[in-house]
C-alpha cells in the first residue's frame, strides 16, 4: 500500500513470470529444427525425377536354344535394356533376336531399345534395320504363350518398345519363337492325339541334330493310290512364323473336320516344321548363309543334309507319279502382305499352270476369311531368272521343274509385321491352307 498525500493507493499485484528452464528451451529449438529439415527434404525430393526403386538388378540371359542378342546395355535408373540382334553373318542375316530378362519388379514398366546389327560379311553393307524391327515385339512370361507388345516407337536408329509384364522374368523376341525342341514336342503330341499320325525323322543335320517330321495317313488305301502332299517350313531360320503356319496345317489335318478325314484317307501328308534346325537352334538368321542357304540348295549335289533327304523323298513321290502338292513356307519382307511365289508361266506347261492357279484361288479365298484379317495379295510374285542367280535351286522352283505334269509347287510368304501376325493368326493360315489342299485334291480325279 502506497500513501500519496493522505490517500492510500493499492498497487497492482505483480504478474507471475515463468522463465523457461534451459531443458525446455532446447527441446523447442530442436523441434523447430527438425520441422525445418523435414520441410526442406520434402521440397528437395519433390524436385527429383521419378525413380523406380528396384530390389533386384536387371539381367539378360541368352544361354538357351534359339536365343540371340548382342551389345547389351542395361540402364538400372531407366529400367531399360538396349541391344542389337545376335548371330553371325556367315550363318545368315543377323535380324533374329530372342532373350530373357530377369530381375523385374511386379507392376513395373520395362523399356526395350533395339538397334539394327552392324555385322557385315566382307564388303557387304549391313542389313537394313527394318528386317529386325517388328512394329510390335513379341513377349512371354512362361516361354510358351506369346503376346504382342503395344506399337513400338522409332527414335532415330532405335526402336523403342515398352511393356508391363507383371512378372519377375520376361522372354522377348522378334516373333514367336519355334525351336527344334518345340518341333519335336509338337510332332510327338500330334502322334499321341491321332492314330493316323506318325513321328518320323527326316534326317540328322550337319551338326547332328534330329529333324522332326510328321507323316499322316488314314485307312488301308495303298500308297500308289494316294496323293502326295509335302509341307515344309523354316528353310530360313529367322522366319519363325512359318513354323507356326506348318503347325496349324498339321493341327487341321488330324482334326475331326470331315474334310480333314477325307484328306487323310486319300493322301500321304508329310510336314517338316523346321528345315534349318542348326541355325534355328543357335539363333542365327539362316538367310544367305554360306555357302548358300537351304532354299538355294536344291541342286544335284546339295550341301545341307535336310535338302538332300527331302529331295530323295520327293523324288520317290515323283517316280510314283503322285507328287501332287508341294508347299514351302516362309515370312516375307517387313512391308509385304501374305502372297505366293510362282515360276513365270513361260517356264511351265499345262495342266500345271491351270492347276496351280486354281489352288491359289482356293487358298486366297480361305485365308482372306480369317479374322482378325491376315492381309494377303491375290497377285503372286515370280521367282524366275531375274529373281536370284540360283533361282533354279529354289525348292518350289526345283519341284515345279522336276515334278509330275500335274504337280502344284508353291512358296507361301505369310505376313509377319501385322497385328494378326501371332501364333493364333499363323496357325489359322496353316489351317486354311490345309483346307485348300483338301478342296483342291477333292476336285482332282482319283489316282490310277
């Protein structure tokens, strides 16, 4: 109480001041510091490009049958694999590629960066990259079922494919692979499914590999009274789609379709899914292999064992006057549709020309009905003297020039660079081709 004059004035009670202890002050400073650091880290991380954090590094594996790849570069940050096709030019065009990628994470997107091969033979220019660059790559997570990627994107000399397989391993390839083991397995499966099919070996290759062959016939009709039908694929190893066409052909002829039954009862049918087994097994292209490829080997002195064995069997059919239909299966240039190769008309005589044209008409009508559509031209291309210096040694030409007067001998090129160029599409072509053979032969008079 303070006295001013005679009055007493009450002083206000002083506020209680809380002075922070040294420990509390340090805690507050530390908390503020931590908040500031976290905020700075969040800002810094937000400015970084998105990065796929992978547990396992990517690895490329190419130690299995048919595999082929070279110049592999793996970018772990981008999760991409850059590569070129493998193979050596001495053993054919280096355009085939096939390998496995391990170390993938679930739900991650993988990028494939493909560049054409620079490998050359002598003074030749490198093969055009387009032969190795399908619009859609082929992939599988189990090595059995094959699918297309989305459309690739061309960036300069590179073709870029992106896919999300949702698997830890991924097989990728130029097209759906079909190896000698695939052929052997398929031929045995057909034999187990049909009493009318027999597993045979055409021969052994120069490297000692077996060449699987299927022989189909039904009933007691004697061989001399049966049409001879010969179907072969893969004289050029990289053309894997042609083996799937051969498989579709074989699947149809053992089917329950009444027309397939008629064909089995009236013909001896031989199907060779892979002719060039060595280059197929080793992942080489086969086309233009040295000294020449299988489809330039049909001469009096063949270099390749497969050609020699096929010639002998076909010559027997010719001597028996029943070499009725010969079909050599291939895949064409990148931009080509499906079409037939034929000899120029001035090199043949009737009735061979008319019969050949009738068969083409039937085959075209059936293949064009396939859905999804298989693009096909109804105008054949010719393989005469202007086509290749060894044109007489091309298999379908050799059979035409040495066959019976009514022999139909053709090369079918099935498109490989279309959305329908899948195992399903190829097999549909084979089935349509087999149906055309049946309809054509049903129009022919019975063999004497």
